[in-house]
C-alpha cells in the first residue's frame, strides 16, 4: 500500500512541477459563485459593449425565460392581472401596491420595493423572502435565468 501512495505522490509532484514553466498561461474565464441568499445585481452589473449587445442578449434571454411566468403574469401596459399581478413596471414599484390586484396580507405588508436584489431573492425562494406569499410555484433556481428575467422586467416601463 505504501508503494502505491509513493507512486501517486511522485506522479502528482511530477505533474505539478511540469506545470511550472517560463511561458505565461493564456487568460482564463472566471466564474463567480455566490452563496445561497447572497443577492446579485444583474441589471446594474451587466456588462455591455458599445452597442449594448450583451444587455440586449440578456434581455432577450429574460423574455424567453419569462415564458414560464406568463401562465400567471401579464406584462403589457394596463394589462389585466391574472392569477398573479401584471408585472409591467414592477421594477421600482412597492410590493403589493398594484391597484385592482388582491395581494396576500404578507405581500401587501412586506414593505419591499422591487429592485434587482429584492427580485433576485424573491425569485430564488418566494416564500422565504415573503413568508405567506401566494406565489408558491415561482421559484427560479437558475441564477442566470433570474438575472435575465430581472433584466427583461427592468425594460418594461414607460
């Protein structure tokens, strides 16, 4: 058994030393991993080139990801609410304040104003963010989808 351990150590050491060299490695892409509950700021932090292509791509991805939400939410100006409230103009709006929609007491009394961080936390786990909310099927597990949906919602205002 000791011979196997020594052989593995020697192979690891050789591989590590062979990685040392005089050439600089190529740049690599970085991936940022957030802890659960740590809010992202996708709209403010979205990078865009001179033409805004990255932002446009993010918004397009958000519109596509939002397709799952249209079963309960509309996003047209002055559109009727359905099972959930109309989300046109939701970014910057006080939670539970859209006239004509019957919100849960929890949402109406939450004191939240929807911004990218609050939306990210809510979409991650609605009932953890607002215990007692009626939105029980709306969790978006994928952080990229949440960021895209929030970017899309941020474009829906006058």
